[in-house]
C-alpha cells in the first residue's frame, strides 16, 4: 500500500478520521480507506491528491499531499 496514490473524499486533518479513495492495482479496483495525516496538524481538503506513507491493516492509511 505504501506509495499508492489517490484522492481525499473525506477531510483529513488533526483530530479527524478522514477517507481516501486509492487505486489498488492488485485488485484492479479503487477502494476506500480510513485516513490520517502523516504530517501533524496538516489538513487535506476534499479532492487533494495524496500518497500513502504508512499502512495499518486492514483499512487504515497515513497520507501526505502528493507532489505534482
């Protein structure tokens, strides 16, 4: 999961449990995951492109704003 990219579908921020949609190539699908910011106090609004920096099974990821 680390390195996968997607978009924020539920605001990600400090004190919030957000949601992201990630493309999962092994399953040929786009799936929803609970998301937390990898940078403390960063807020990621809806539609922000993100990259997974940490994965905690089964459905939790820590994300950062994707470059580019």
